[in-house]
C-alpha cells in the first residue's frame, strides 16, 4: 500500500512539473522574431510587439509549414524549409495564428501594444 501511495505521489509530482514547464513557454516574449524549430512548434509561442512592428517567422524545420493569420483575414503565408515570411501588425490587440498543416501542435499569438501613454 505504501509503495502504491509513493508511486501515485511521484506521478502527480511529474504531472505538476510538466504543467508548470508547459505554461512557461506561453509567457509573452518581447521580440519580432519567431522560429519554427525542428519540433512542430512556434518558438516563442507568444510574443509582444509595439503597434506597427513587422514580425518575421523563419522555418528551421525539414518540412514545409505556414503561418495562418486567424485574426487578420485568414491569410496564409507558406514557408518551405529555410524560408522566412513577414507581416506588419498595425492593430492593437491579440492576434492568433497557427500552421494550417499542423493546427493541433503549432499555435501562436502576437500581442500588439499601443504607443506609450495611450
């Protein structure tokens, strides 16, 4: 019985630590560069930029992906391996995107902030 309790506690601890580390990747990062590493994800997953900033996504994977702008007309920009695409964010707010080929795994957001003092 004690072994079962210890095993259950270890499993719960591992699940809790995994949840904490997963949340850390979703913290906004102040940058205008997003990479698509060899792992079917956008890195960083959530970025923050001032209004008027051009964001660049670069595909470092061995497979073609795309950036589908879900909140900006649904435009899709395709990226073959080694290619980059850009989009300028002129509207304040949260702009969500994904890869339409892998929408379950590859999701991201751009948080666009207004000018200082507004």
